[in-house]
């Protein structure tokens, strides 16, 4: 293969040029002073703030939930919101509060949804990345009052282990959605747009008098819509 040949473009004197200018940097190459193009990387969108939410100890349900009328948590981005929420991390930790044989394998599901209506259910405040940051626009709700929900698809689930003997120890942890270092690029993270949300619900039943408990940690960025 032949070696590449350097080519140069001679620009006119810009003292009388009123048009757009090409931004370059100059470098001396041999006997020539040449103009080199350079690139200024920018994020595809602007991060308004980052938030963390850690739940209280949640009790495994003995019966199945559906996510649309029953569930544990609903992260809801209001239709009038001016941000998109970019999910960065979801983690689950689980244990049991007492000794008991629990042969079932409950599943905690994390499902994206769309909704209509105006949500008015109880909410909790997440932790912002820094003091003085803009208030969160995506709302963490413990009740879905006011919303009519349509589930879209599951983005991941946590399978709670069974307990086969009453005297055995029990505990597990799992990252449903690991930290995503590429969260600033479109198409590389789960996005929750205005009018969408994320529901945490149980899709497989537990055991009668189930004493298994779990907690979830969710981290997200709120970014501008442009």
C-alpha cells in the first residue's frame, strides 16, 4: 500500500473575509505552517443533577402483584417535566427477619411503564448529588393514586432465593442494572421520558407469612430534553 500523501488547503487572507471561519490550530511541519483541525467533545445532553434513592425494608408479598394496581414503588416522570431521567444503577439486597421454611422463589420485577392522569400518591424525596442542586423532577411514589398505568417491558428482575430449612441463614444481593459509565450517550442507557415511569413489583408469589425482606437502591441522572 502506498504511503499517504499530505495535502494542504490554502485559505484566503481572513482580514477581509466576512463569512464563517473554520476554527483551526497551527503547527509548523517542516518548512510549512499548517492549519490542523481539532474537535471539542461535548456531552450529547446536559446533566441537570443526579439523584439516589434507597428504600426502606420492603416485605415480600405472599400473593402476586400486577404493577398497575399493586406494587412497591413507582418512579414517575410527570408529563409536564422538562427532563429525561437516565437510569444509572439499580441494586437489590435481601434477607429474612426470622427463621421459617419458605420454599417459594418470589421475583421482584423492574418494569418501564407509560401513564395517563395526574399522580397524587404519597412520595419520598431522593438524595441529590450536591447541596443546592435543582429539585428532582422524577418522583418516587409509594402509591400510584391518580395514574392509569400501562406496562411497557421489564428491564430486569431479582429472583429471591427460597429458604429450605427453618434454621438456615439467608441473604442475597444483586445488581439489576449495573452502573453504566456510558450513561451520557443516547441509546446506551434506559431513559424515562416525561409521561413514563419505572415500577417495582412482585411478579411471582411468596409464601404465607413470608418474612423475607428486601431493599432497593436506584440512581439516576436528570438531563435536559434537547
